[in-house]
């Protein structure tokens, strides 16, 4: 795993309100991917806003009282994007070997990529994903599609 965070996802209750706030703060919403999510390019990182309930479902935590992965309705998730599908499984296995918990095994994503989730030893949620539409440059910077 390279030392970087690709995407910071904030779980929100009201997506429109949250988008208005971040736009008022000077961020520009990506207009290519807008269905139920908002993405903002922030240098070499992406800020994502997503319904908190959808984040919990996507991570496989919806309604699960799992003590080792924190709340069943996470307010945030960090994302580590990979350069290949195979790397997703490798990062998940490394997290497990380091004492974390695989919350959602690597699998095909509804948006066409490959992804899974792990929780660190403190219950912090990480998504590990390969999304060929979000390229990563040689320095590890991720970019939104244009």
C-alpha cells in the first residue's frame, strides 16, 4: 500500500444541503458523476459526499452491530484507490494480516469497478477500489473524469 488517501467520503443526511455548503466554500462539483453522490477534486485527492445510509449499505454495515468496525451508520470512510483489480484483494489481505477486519470482500462494484472494505483496529472504515475512470498518476494523485 502506497502512503496516500485517494478519496475522503463524508456520509451525509441531506446531499443537496451538503453540496450547497461545499460549493459555497468555493469547491466545484464534478458534473460527470452526479447520481446520488457528489465529487469534488481537491488537489490530488477527491472529496465525496454520499448518503450516510448508502455508505453503510455499500460497506455491508447496514444494521449490523459489529463492535470491531464502529457504528453501523458510518459518518465517513477513507478510500484507497488501486491501479488494478488484483491490487484490491492484496490490500484487503494486508489489512487483515495487520490486525484489521475485512468488512466487505473484494467484488464487482455496481459502478463497474472492483472494490471491498476493511476496518482498522479502531473501527475506522476504508474502501479499497479500482476504478478505471478515476486515473492515478505516477505520484499517486487521483483525478476525476473530465
